[in-house]
């Protein structure tokens, strides 16, 4: 019989490492706090004072998501400073399509073995994105779970809560035949399609993350880890000045899976591929995987991270405003009578 009793650390969970991780990330989290945050790091629940003085009928909008198997690319590259940015921006865009602006964010980081420096880098990225969005990183969880995750593996998820005045909700109900579709350029793959990317590039073709790829004009790992783009500021400027009938965030499901979600039952959208420039990474993946164009537009954003459906008479002015906000925007299609579907020509 052992003289000393078993400890949690013997089971693979290091409480001291967890405390060290919290100590390292505390400064990053606090940098996102606004005057409305009423608690500090370490509280059992985060509290935020809700200021709705300028709203008639405030509505809370929430979403929860992860970044998929992009976490495996981050682990392979041993780089953790961008994945938190991915997580926050993905969630910010998800509630933005309904007209909401973020109030606060909660993150969840789980791993096989907690390395405080890595956890702090992830949260540092999340905090950076929260500051950009004017969103408090109000709480989170760091979980060490040996046996659930393989050695070196981790996962990341987050929950966002935002707010919108009910009269300003964008829900697609105004979409009508003749409306125009505006596409905003993505920064790359964003956070979708990475399982297919890994299979094609690393299993089928044996590429390496640190390999320079002439077709991309860059090192592969750097292209694959470009953070998911936030559209909060430019789209907010549009919402403050124009009537937007619908918006869609092009994530998993691409064009075919996301755009129909915001269409009335008697409308369909036709998108013309020739109207925008597809970044080299998508062309590279399609060629190496011999992927059908329909599958590409169902799996990836193909260079369009978000679409706005707007009245035809305002389309050019909205595109100009987006350009003035530093965005690359194209008029890529229009709405016709149909059955809530998308055609990519």
C-alpha cells in the first residue's frame, strides 16, 4: 500500500497550472472591461450592467460556436495567438447578421494537459478581438481533461450575447424580388472546411505547415492560420445609414447552406462567380483535391465572408460606404422569385 495518498495531479490534472494560467491571462481579460462590468476575474459568474437607455424595446441576441478543426492546425504549428481571434470574430459575425452588437463573451478552453503559456495566448487573442468589438470578455473556463483529449489536443468554444432594438432587427422578412446581393471579402478560409483541407493537403499530398507554396506566394501555415475577419464596424456603419433587408455569415455550409436561412419562402438568390476575385488558397485546394465547384461553394466561403441583401437603388452607395470603411465589397448577385434556394453561376 502506498504511504502517500493519491492526488489530483497524479490523475493528470494540475491545479497549480490552472492557477498559473489564470494569473497569466488576467491582464488580457481585464483589458476588455467597460464601466458596465461589475465583477473581476475569478468570480463564479460574470456580471454586466445592462444600459438600454437609447432603446425602445431591447432584445438580447446570443450565439455559441467553436472554430472546428482549425484548432488542429494551431496545435500542429504550435501557435495559439490567432485561434482566440477566430472564435470571437466568428461569434460577433453570427449575431451581427440580425443587427445585434456584442455586449459580452464567454470562452471555453479544454485540453489534455494544461500548459499555462498556451492557454494565455489563446485568451490573449480572444481579448484582442473583444476589445476591437467593444465586447467584455466576462468569463470563461479552462479545463484540463486527460483521457478525453489525446496528448497535445485542445478544443475551443465561445458564447456571445449582444443586443439590438427590436425595430432594428434584420431578419430577412423585407427581402423582395429585385433586391441586390453584396459580398464582403473574407480574409481566407476563416473557420470552416479545415477537415477537408487537412485531408487533401497533409494526408493526400504530404504538404508541411512550414512549407513555402509558390501557388500561394506564402508559407502554408501562415495562410491557413489567418484569423477569421470581423465585419462589425463596416456593417454597423451600413446599418446606421441604410435599410438592409438581410445578411448571412458564410460559415459551414457556404453559399448553399447559409444564404437560404435568411430568405422568404418565395425568394431565391442567383450569385455570379465572375463578380469577385477568389483568393489563391481556394483555387489551390480545389485543384489539389479535384473538388467539384458545387462542393467548393458548399464547404468554403470562396472569398466572401458575409453577404448583405439590400434594395437595388441603394446597392452602389452601400458598396461605396463599405469601401470607405476599408472593406473590399462586390455586387455579386440578386434576388428572384423562387423557392428559398441559391444558384451559383
